[in-house]
C-alpha cells in the first residue's frame, strides 16, 4: 500500500447512501423459504453476547423460543422481566454480528435495544464484577465505519443517557464511562492498553462502537452496557461474573433501564 493510500475500510463507504441489501429484504426471503408468517418481536430486545443470560433463563424454564424470528444465524427467546416482554438473542459476539442482528430486530418491530456484554478492565475501578453504562466507545473495529464517517468515538444516544441519570443508585454497581471496542481481543497489547488508559477508557469490549454507530445512522434507540468481569486473564480466578454467571445482576440492571426507557 502506498504511504498516502486510504485503506479499504475507510474508502468508498458513502455512509449517507442507502444500502442495496436491506434487513427487510433478507427477512422477506427468509420467511418465504421457511414458510413463516411475519411476526413482530417484542418492543424491547436484548443482546447477550456471552449467552449466559439465555442459558440461565432456559435452565429456569423462563424463556420460550420466538417461532416467528427468522434470522438465519440465531434464535430469539422471549421472557418476562418485571411485567415487560423482552426478546433476547444470545452469542452474537463482535460488532459485525451484533449490528447484523440489531438491524433485523428493528426491522421486525423492536423499539429499544439493550446490549450487555462482558468486558475487560482497563482503568481500575475496584474489583470486578461491575457494570459500565457506555457513553462512548473507541472505534477500533470495522463495522462503525460503514455507518458513520471516520472519527475517534461512537457515542450513545444522549437523550437516552439523560433519562437514565440516577437509575442505578441502589445497585447493582454501574459506572458511566467510555470503552474501547476491538475486533481482536487477543491483540490487546500493553501498548494498546496503555493508549486506552491515557484516553480514560474504563473497559474493553467488542460491540458498542458498531451498535452506537448504527443507532446514530438509523436513529435507533440503543443502550450498551459492559459487564466488567475480568482483568484479561492476568490474574488467577479471573472471569467470575457473580450469582448465576452474572445473570441476576445483569437482569436487575436491564430492568432499571426498561423502567426508564421501555
């Protein structure tokens, strides 16, 4: 590559242009192939990249499969959370997968999407586990550049953040701050971690920058949480999420968000 040549990830994107391939057309053809009716998803949906929430809900008999969900790559499960019907998709790891599913959720009737992903600690804020309400994410992944012009950060919808002020005062512990979204978790070098710390970043995860770019470009309601569970395997006994693999606390936080925004 010539020194002044723009890399492909930044060239010929034209983020304001409409896409020739849409989630609506994909869902139409999926329904045709599967002989499925058009069925709306719940107004509030949840992304569970680790899959622990889905596994716990199924183990407790609290979740039922959404038969009308025709995404080729995933299953949707529906459960009740304090009187609200929630649709959840597990194991959509990484910005590209998360945004693919998010596009199809909103095309299917979703009005609010919440993502709860595991995160590694960057700036020490006490012992894990705890949560970060992500207000902005460093765009060190590829998906966001297909939705928005190049910039350093991808920000949460400000109108949603303002409505969540004070929502977590009585626990579980939720901080508000920035994360680093990476596509390559096993390339978290000391230099990269040091750079993230210098920016005041609290944690590292794999989805938020893409989801927030999608939210801004499509004017969608998306809130991303990072569940800080580890110090990137640098200590013994790392990656412990708490009761029921962190599900109890994660759903408590989600419930508080739904009460304010749902």
